[in-house]
């Protein structure tokens, strides 16, 4: 009889634990009554080129939702060289021309995983139109590849790259993940 009572109590504890874990916010597909989606954002931004509305951005793959890019997720700050798993809301919104679109808003950052120090990022055939490479006027030694800041390796002429940034030619560049406040460094270009 005592064994049967212990088994019943153990069963009740197990069932209660199971039900509580099923209701936790980590497994929920709704927040505040709205459906949420899991998003995986890659660590390497994709270069789309000058003929695109977006020149360079990280692709955000939305599970069971509409894929987007990192810069279109409201409330989210992407860092070059870090992959993310996010929980977002996606809401249909009316656009000014009677069409509709999707608004994606950050609910929470589930994980952020930086690449290993020394990870290489190569971009071939970057079009030198519209100044894709600029120097930061407030901070010496900091440059930008579109919206992503970078440092310059010791033997690399970043000022020369900035000088030809609107020449209409093509250039290949290689960045390396170095971490820190400005996480990437330009290590080569031609």
C-alpha cells in the first residue's frame, strides 16, 4: 500500500513537472496573444550589390514565417560576425499604396554566437559606386563597409580604398573577425 501511494505521488510530481515545462515561455509560440516565430540570422552579411534596394545585410530565415534581413527587424541590433537565434512577431501592415507588407519586431534574443577569432569574410566584385567604403569622421582608424564598421590591418591602405570608393570599378576585399567593439578588420583588398 505504501509503495502504491509513493508511486502515485511520484506520478503526480512527474505530470506536474511536465505540464509546467510545456507552459514555459521558451516553448511558447505566442507572446501576449500574438504568434511568434523563430529566426536564424547568419553571421556573415550577404553582399547584394548596388542594383538592389539593400546593398549588404545579414539574411534572417524565419521558421514558418516570411524571411527578411537583419536591418528590417525592429528593435534588433545586428553585429557583423555574430549569428543569432531570435523570437519575433510578424504582423501584416497596410502600405501607403493599398498593398500590404510584413513588419517584423524583436521579442527576444534567444542566443548570440560570435564567430571564432580569425574567421575570414571575402567579398568579390564589390562595385565602387555610391561610396561603399567610408572613413569615420569622429573616430580615427575606423572605417565602414556600408553600415558595418571595420578597423584596418597594419599593412593595408584603407585610406586608398576610401579614396577610390566612388570610381565605378570593382574590388575584392577580405575582412577578419577580431572581436571587440569594432568586430572586423580589413586585412586585404585589390
